[in-house]
C-alpha cells in the first residue's frame, strides 16, 4: 500500500528544450491573460533582486513549518527545475533561507517557490536567484516530515502538476501544463505583439478609445 503523505514519486516526462526555449522572456501577465485570467498564483511575492524565472516544476508538499522533503528535493533536482513547495500557506515558520537557496542555485535549480515563509530576506533580496514566497519569518523550520515529492499541489490558489512549465517575473508566477504549452505560448506572444502595437498608437496619439464609451453605454451608464 502506498505510504500517502510520505513518498517520493518518479518524475514525469520533461518538456523539451525547444518548447522551454519558446517561454524565454515571456511575461507572466501575458500567460495569465491567455489562460482566461484565472490561472496563476496569488499572494506570492518575489523575494529576490529581480529577473525572469523559467523552469520545470519539481513539486513538493510539506506540513507547515517542516522542510525535510524540501532538502530532499534540492538533492534530486535536475538543472532547470523549479522547486515549488506547498507548505500550506502558513507564514510563522520559514521553510527555506539563504543556505538552502544557495545550495539550490549551486545545483543549477532555476528557482524556488514557497507557499509559506522564507527567512534571510535581506540576503535573498540581494541575490538574482529566483525565490518567491508568501511571507518572511525569522523562525526556523523543523525536519520531521512527512512530505511528498512529484505530486499535484496547490500554491497560491494555483494547481501545479509535476512537470508543468513555471514562469515567474516581478508580477508573480504562472504554471503552464505541458499539454497546453504550445498553444498558450503562441497566444502569449500574440498578446505581447498586440500590446506593442498599442504602445505605438499611444506614442503617435492615434489610439482609438471609443470602446470605453461603447462599453459604458452597453451597461446603461448615463453620461
């Protein structure tokens, strides 16, 4: 019988390097817009110096305040993995800090996402290694378990499956299912092109704003 709550499952098939490359520099907001504006984590903030994060989800579920399985995830992570941790959203006890993030960066992990707290916030804020979290606490974690790796998790209200493509920037993070990735990246880059055209029109003073009044009239607004 499976030891639910204390297990490490095999990693799923990873997205190809060619597919991942298409997501380089795409912004989280354009992906979110392309997914109906209902996908993407909320209330998780970038704790690092800034920059784009792109990688493959290595999912971890731990009890609030315990990081035993996060240590194991760092040990087994492949280069380009994003270690993404469902720690229950509890922020009184930190899950990672400077030592663990430095170790992960040395192993070429692409970033860490913690639905919980981090510590050593000052050091992480000076680092370019991507770390996202819900909050900060000086209280250190326990190492008792249980925990699970490579299972479906929920992070910031967003479902993440192992092997999902994870994109992060200053606005937050979005998980893209592999099966939808090719379609969604095309939509996201189309969104980027449309916005670039809008900026051109703003610069030239030719932007058409008639849609605003049309929308208000359609809702019965008196003007």
